[in-house]
């Protein structure tokens, strides 16, 4: 089965969320238009590329704004497909939020946010809407992907597959002339509508989704950055779900008090940074997949610590990762920054926790592919439903494409893909552009599949959309 057929086959499993087959056909056609369009990522440009410029375009917009279907159901087949890639008794999910830039002042759910790419000496603002994404981290490096030119070298091949996307708008702060009642209403609303509350709510929903998909015996490990290392997350009651997050170096930790029957927390406190600087706690060494090969990683572990302000009486594990030395083009030796992790999981080994934290970087690759390669956020939609469903449809289609490529050709970049330019050194795995270019080539030579999807790809439309 070719890649395009595999993608179409998985998309057909969306039928359960639509009341009519024609709605399913419209959504699948729109998904292919958004994936394969090489121009600006608008719905109109996708229809032009698919040879539908002379047909009615309104149905493609109405299926996002008027049709009654839930965008959460788009990820159901994705969740079902990811389970088989986790051989152990846990499923690792990376969590991160990102801002999708928009310029219209009247687009729903948009507002001004701090630009994460602004320099530290000058904070910039961007108008955008905020999304919270969960991605399943597939441990493909366990399959020992061998380099074709060097059989003794094994690569770290890890894929993050988005399994959930939610639009999480921030609560708008009232102006300086707001009344006291408006200020109090804002403070109450902010306590129940924020990113951490959305994190906990979505984690519970994902636990139910994986249970429905047949993963009741597997725990969920949510790997997050420092923005989710707080009391809202660690104090939440999550069933068979654990959190591993990066914490501050000056967080005040302690042990359980053993001298008094009434005191819960010991009087002596310490910080993660003091643990790293304490020579009485020896470093342990292990070999983990970092940057395409096994590398030496040094770490310290302190178990059964208490974070009074963050986790209350829940016992946590502190893992301190030592700075990694490196040399840049023969200059003096530099060091990458150390990392401090807190987790409420006491069953997994520290090597596993550190490896999953390293693998978390793959969700940043997802954000880059979605924005730079697929044009996430470029669709010009104004309806409240469309603003939510359009990114979800594009990201779900992206996830299905990644899973279909693994099923058809494996994690390697094989000869099935188009040849790389001469100036490329040779990539380990196929990129998002490799997958999209291969699908374009397959569909242009497969007229039957084009009729099934109801698109008409040819060289003429591909050239006209770029003009």
C-alpha cells in the first residue's frame, strides 16, 4: 500500500464522528487539500491546488462552521494507532503550548501575548491564539535503525505524534477603570480558566480515550516543561497518570518530618541546586540516546522529597541532570545548562525518566512542521467553530501522515522517497516535506485515488497555485 492510500484508509475511520457520509468525504478532501497545498495555507489555495477552482467553495467552509461534529474525534484513530508502538507498561506524552500568530483584531479567541522569540532585553507582543498540544513520543530507537553507510552506527529515531489539540484562550484582564466587581470576577475566572487547569482536564480526557482504545493496563507519563510544574498539576488526582516536569533550581524542598508526631514537613529545606552542588551525593552514569547516538549522561536522584507549596504531602522524586560539556568548532569547552526534574512516578527508573525528558524535544519539531511546512494558522476563518476545527483538522491529518509513513516504510528514510539534493548530507528519517512531496507524486500518478478523494491534481494546478 502506498502512503496516500494508507492515509486515506486511516481517515476513513473518522466516520463515527459524522452523521452523514458526504460530510466525511468533504472533511477528507479538505484534509488532503490542506496537507498537499504548497502555497499559503489557506482553504482557497488548497482548493485551487486540488483542481477545484471552478467548483463551489462554500461547502468547504461550511463543513467547518456549520456541521455538527467534534474535533476531538479526529484523534481517535491516532490514539488507537500509537498504542502498538509502546512495548512497556506506560505511554509517554509530551505536553507544550504554542502561540499561533493572527493579525485580525476580530478573530475569536485571539489576544496579545508575550512573544517567546523576543530578546531578553526587549519584550515584544504578538496577537495570536494559544493552543495546548499533547504528543505521543514513540520510542522508535528501540528498533535499532541502522545507518545504510555505517552498519555499526545506530541512530536515535524518535517520533512525536500529536494526539490532542485544544484552543486555550487566556482570560482578558479588565481595564484600569474597571469596577471592583469586575476585578473580583476576573480573579475568580482566572483561577478556574488557565493553562494548568486545561492541562489537568485534558489529561483526564486522554486517560479515558486510551482506556477506550484498549490501553487500560498502561500508565500515562506526561512530560512537561517548567510552566506546568506547579501545585495545580501536582495536586490533581490523576488516575494512572504521572507527571515529570522541569522545576526551578531554587524550589524549596524538604523531607517528611520524623521527629514529631504532629509536624508533616521537616524544618531543614534544600533546593535542587544545592543537591547538584552537594559532593556527598554521588553522580550516577548511564548511556542514553541523545543527538542520534548513545551518549554518557550523569545524574543524581533524591527520592521521597516533599514540595510544600507545589505538591503538598505527595512524595516526589528529584532528578538532577549534570551539565553536558561540549566544544564548539575547536574553541574553549562550554557546558549545556543543568536540568532539574520533579516527578510523582516512583516505579520507572531514573534513566527512563531522563530519556523521556530528552525525547520531549520532538514536540517542538511538531510545532515547526505544523507552522512552517503545513501553514498552521494561515487559514482565513472567522467563525468560532472554524477557528477551533481548522487547526485540529490540519494537525490530525499531520499525525495520520506520520503514522501511515511508519506503517508503510518504517522509521528510516528509504528509497521510496524522492531523492535529496546533492548538498544534503543524508537525513536519518523522512521529514514532513518528504512525506508531503511523496503524497503529491503518488496522487498525480493515481487517477483512481484522485476520483475517490474527489480532487484533480495535475502539473497545471500545481504551477498556477504558485503564481
